[in-house]
C-alpha cells in the first residue's frame, strides 16, 4: 500500500497533469478529465487495498489454528 499512497501524494504535481493533457487535447472538458483521473487513482488504491487485505487474511488462516495460535510448522510445504 505504501507505493500506492506515495503515488497518490504526488498525483497532483506529476501524474495528473501528464495524463490529463492527452484527454484535454482530445477535446474532453478539463474538470471532467480531472474527475476521471481522480476516480482512476482511487480505484487503483482500492484494488491494492483489497489485494493486501485478501493476502493478509489468507496468510492468517493458513498460519493459525482454530484457537488463533501461530503454527510455524504450517510454513513448510508438504
């Protein structure tokens, strides 16, 4: 999630104007182009967050038992 958050922090300075230029040159309204790009940034961040949550949940299920104790023996492949 950290790289995604860093990208979003720099989006207003670097990423957004570069991407929006093509849309504006194609004839899109500048406000609509900005909204579109903000939506895309949030969708990418949301997808990353869902991936992180899914990976963490699967790891917890794999490495713990029904009493929520850590089972290091489950790290090895069988």
